[in-house]
C-alpha cells in the first residue's frame, strides 16, 4: 500500500488545520513556512471567532460550526493554547 505524501505551504491556522486533518487520515505531511508557525496572516489577524445572526443563515451556520470545532480541538489537542471565550459588545 502506497501512503500519500503532501507538502503544505504555510504553518498558520489554515495550513496547520490541513496538515492535522491529513495526518489523521494517515497521510505523510511536510509543512513548510518561511517564518515561525502562525506569525504571518494568522499572527496579524484579530483572531475573532464568532457567529452573529445578522449574517446570511448559511454563513452564520458555517461560523457557528467553526466555533464548535474550535472547542472540540481545545479538548482533543492538549498542547493547543486555550481560546478566551469572552464575548463581545457592539
């Protein structure tokens, strides 16, 4: 049986997620980044995970699912820094 091999370019939140999910499926993964993980777009983002009802229903559902997924990751990935679920005011 031949194992698939994939190179992921970028070690931000998206690249790390892709690599993680591929590894879970038995793929050999190499992650390449020009800097430290999470320092480019991910490190410069506001990193606000939210779901607001003023978005279209499908977009709200996608964002809500991402919040649930992040909470699942906090449990599954013990080394992951915890999120601060503080809420917001607008």
